[in-house]
């Protein structure tokens, strides 16, 4: 049977993962401050993105995502391993995106991946200390220039 603390931790982590998706999808970059630790390491390189510190990635995201007028981050099926004030999670992401090319043509494509996270309990609640996107599949991806660098 789960303890009340484990139930609470699991619900708080589920909320944290959902807040990440809502922050990205609404382009509310400052909301990510309540998702990641200030010293978090983030690696989006398997999906063509950047890898770096949280401040680097936060500054990079608006530039990297400007060519996508719409997208959704839909997460599910998290495997969560709690260990006191730390946790490891592996979560499915289904990510439909709309790409707009330089001529204004739009194309919908899909990416499936896993988020591999290391989480920590802080005084402000659970936060992601490490995130790695693990690519699984892509469908209908248009030709596009590489994402900008950090």
C-alpha cells in the first residue's frame, strides 16, 4: 500500500510534468522557473535540439520554437521511482507540431519520445534537475533547417 507521502509525491510530480507541458505549449517561458532547478541540465539533442544548462535552454526555446506556430505536448504512462527526496521518471510524450516554412506553407508532423528525468524535492516542491529527450519515432517531418544553436 502506498503511504500518504508517496501518494502526495506522485501527485505533485504528475502536476510538475503537466506544468512543463502547459508552459511550453503556451510559450510561458518564465513558468519553467517553477519546473526546473536553477542548475538543471537539459538535453534535447536526440530530437535535433540543444543541450545545456537550464538558463541556456530557457533563452534558446523561444528562438527554437518560433518556426512552429502550434504544437502540443501530451504526456502519459510515467514510470516513477521515488527514493526519498529524489526520483527518476520515464514518461511518454506524443508531440504533434505544425511547421511553417519560409514561404508560409504549414505542415503537421508528429514526434514520439520519452522524457527521462531526474527529479529532486526542494523547499518550493518537486523540480526537474535533469531532463533528456529520448527519440522514439517521427512521422511526416518536413524538410527544415537545423534548430538554432545555443
